[in-house]
C-alpha cells in the first residue's frame, strides 16, 4: 500500500477502525505510526506525529480522515467523562469553534461511536453511551481492562444487593 492508498483508506467513509491495517507496515515505519494514532490515539497524538510525516501523509485540516480522528478522540474523551464542556472538547479535538465541536460529536454519533445529547444552553455535550476503542496487546493495557471489569462487577454487585 503506497501513501496515496493509505490516505485514501483513512478518508474512506466506510472505514472507522484501522487495527487490521497495522500489520501491513513494519512497526517502526511512519505509516504504521500514523495508523497507530488512528487505532489507539487521539488528535494530539497526530499533532505530535505530524512534524515527522512526509507531506503526502499529512491530513488536510477538514478532510474526512481528520474528522474521523477527531470522532475517535471524542470517543476516547467520553470513555472517561460523562459530560464535556464545549471549551474542553474544542481543546481536545483542536476545533476552531463550538459549531465544529457539535458537528464532530454528531458525526461520531453517526458512526455509532457515541450516543450524545447536546445542551447548547449549558454549552456541553452529555454522553449517554460510548463504544470502546482498541487497546494495545500489552500486559499493562490488558491489566487495565481487567481492572475496569472488576470495578464494574463490584458496582453491579453493590447496586443489586
């Protein structure tokens, strides 16, 4: 897969998850690093990587790929937060204004990543449901997941007793 095909894949409207494509590139390649951001990372990870990317792998600011990564970033945010203030979300996804925050959140909902309720009066977005993101296959990351499952089981037990 060459760079233009990779950018085409990242911009493809039907693809939101890229884990299966990671194995197509050596782990130390710039292509793998870019796919790693889409698989596990957030918008700020892309910004950190962008300086090392060749021009033909840099995302155009309003491209579908940039929007998808921002949707994945909002998903990651809502994995840890029930509510997101517009100002916070603007910073998290690098949005220029509140309208972009709303549009990205609505797009994430369209992808089925989140279910949200927008409260323009309070300038915040409430998350009603969130999908999980891919996790790295490392002992530390897997231990975190196991710990989260244990915590959920304890909370369920407390509520049902």
